[in-house]
C-alpha cells in the first residue's frame, strides 16, 4: 500500500533545490524513494542529476569525489546529527565481464538512461517536489509520471504498482540484469524478505536459471547479503528461498548436505529441515545466534551411524564447530563473530539434568562458553527444541539452568562485597592467619547486610578492632544466621524469576 503522507527531509530537499537553482535537473532516486513510498525513513539518501561531478563540486565545494562512478559525497552536519548524501550523475553502464562491476561507465544527460540501468522496479523510480518541472523526453511520457501527495514520481517500469502489490520484479529482462551483476540474485531474495515482498515469477525463474553466476562473486559481498538476511524478520524464509532458487549450494554447501538425511528418536524432520526450523524458531535477534541455530547440526550427515537400528550422531557438535570455523573463515567473518558462532555450536549439546548438575559444573560451563554467551546458549537450545517439533520451548530443566547460571554468576552475599579483606586485617590488627580472621569478616558482612552504608573501609577497620576483643564464637553464630537468611532470601527471588522450586 503506497503511503500518502510522505516526506523528503529538509536537508535533502535543499540539495535538490541548490542543483536546480544552478540550472541542473535533480531527483531523489532509488531505494530511498521506495522507502518513502512505503512510509519508512530511508537509511541512505541518494540524488541523481544531469550535472557531471565537476559541476556538482562547484555547487557543493566541500563535497568529496573519490571514485569512477560519478558519485559526489555531500556531508550534512548539525549538532549531534551527521549524514552523507550521495549525488550521482545520470549514467549508463556497459560490459560486466566479472559479473559484478561494469567495464565502462558513461555519463548521460537523460534520466531514463539512469533508471534503465537499475536492478529492480521498486529501486528504479525518481522523485521530486511538484513545484519542480520534469522534462519529458522521448522515453519519459506523461503516463510515466505519478503524483503522490506533494511529489512527482518518474516511474518507467511500474515500481509504484509493484510496491502496492508487494512484488519484487527485475527491470526489463531479468536474465540480463543477473548477467550484469550476479549478486543481484542474492540481493533480490534479501530485499524480498526485508520488505516482505514476493518475487515476481519470471524474476524468480531467472534466479534459479542463473544461480551459478554466484560463483563469480567475492565471499565478502556474499557474507554482507547473508548477514542482512539473517538480521531480517523473515530470516527463515530467506534461507529457504536461497535453497529453492539454487543459490544456497554456492553459499553454504555444507548445510545442503543435510537434505534428505533422516533422524530418529525425538526428531521428526530431516537434518536440513531441522536446521532451517531451528533458525525459524530462534528467539534471539542477534544474527550470530541465528547463524548458530542454522548450522548447529551441520555435521550430522558426516557423523551419522546406525547402531541397533537407530541413527546416531555422536560428537557431531565438535565436528560441527570445526566445519563452522571453516565456513566463517571462507566467508570472511570477523574473528569476534566467528569465535562466538564456533563456541555456541560446540557447546549446544551441553548436558543438564536437575538434581544431577552441581554449581561447580555450571561454573565450568560458564567458563567454557563465556559469560557473555550464556543467554545465547539458552536461546540456541530453545531453537533446537522447537526446530525438532516439540511443543514446549523452555522446559523446567532449562528454566532451572537459567536459575543456576544467575545464581553462580552473582555469587550472592559474599565477603567479596566488603571494602575490606583478610590481608588488611592481619596487617592492621597484627593477627596471624587463622579462623579468627574469617570470623571477623563474617561479622562485618552481617552488619553491612543490615546497613550497606557501613561498607566503608574506615568504619570496617575501626569495627574490626572492637570485634577482635569480643567472644567471637557467639558473634560467628549470629553472623552465620544473618548471612544464610539473606542467601535464602535472594535464592528464592531468583527461583521465582525462573519459575523453579
């Protein structure tokens, strides 16, 4: 549905107006027009003009021109806000021997030439205020100009209609568009899931036919599109579309190895289906956790063995972590992102049974995966469970694990919270190491629990001098009672938080 209450930001309007006052044509163009018509504020603003870069720089002397594509960068800065607007000369492109970049770029004088080189109809529209005049040319007719609110849209290829119908369609002949730039196939699916659009059938068939062109694209570019798909609200749909249109085999062939691989016991889906459904049900919005959910069982095809008539996948998590490490290296993920995904996949089979697992074993788990990954590990387990077809995402034992994790992380009610330690006591009171030091510390802790304002080094030292003269057996008993009472109180609060007994 086309948004009627649309708006171009003032500083972008001012750039267009300055170019027009200098005698040039200028339009807001591309993805920002698409976003405006959908009622969204564009992340990036692009302007196109018949002025060549040298002429643009005369209008905007502070602009930057450091490329071969006719794009001048103009910075808008005010108080705490900064934005960069790209102004590009109308251009046409020829020859795409590397399936990615044009061999030749030619500056043009007519807007239609620039619109014709673009990828999808929803990205091939130009826009300006109704107060401005639009020059009609041989290829731009009255029927191509749509009036929306206070703006005029130049729409040669039906982008307005496609937005209204929520369809993503290639400009002109889709096979030609994908021959020019093979990454457009992956971008088509990424845009479809980000916008919640459907691929126009002819465009979809062209992707399937031309899928092999993705082999010519640098892994860094593939990674960027993959991450955007994983970040979208329709990440599951995006990966499924990559598979259906034959692109996934060139991105994650290791994942496709799970197609048709059956599982037993509590799994009702094949390995591939389970991995995709785990992504679908992953509660985390962090793309790295979603990627871990998608790949957590990636090694099951290699580890599958039939024992007593049952399919087993022993140690698949460890081999899976190695495979994921190779994938993240191949796709040029950052070291930080790669390590996080590796750690989650490796630890996703962690054992936990209420009554069998001790606080020390939970501490070891925390040390193994990193405290910063604890919530993500739980989210991965939830995704794994729901991806297996079980009805309950978080059973009692997972909630109990969350409780235990929080309990051991907080290390509640400890003498470590005091602004005093045994070494200082021994030095100031001239005491030898022994139970008396611990007894004094426990008494100090019990008093600080009653009144946190007392947790000051000067007071604690003065109070220690007094306590050193007292009958500590009695004081130790009272201190222990108070500390245990506080521990039980906090433990009950944590249990209630996670609904455990």
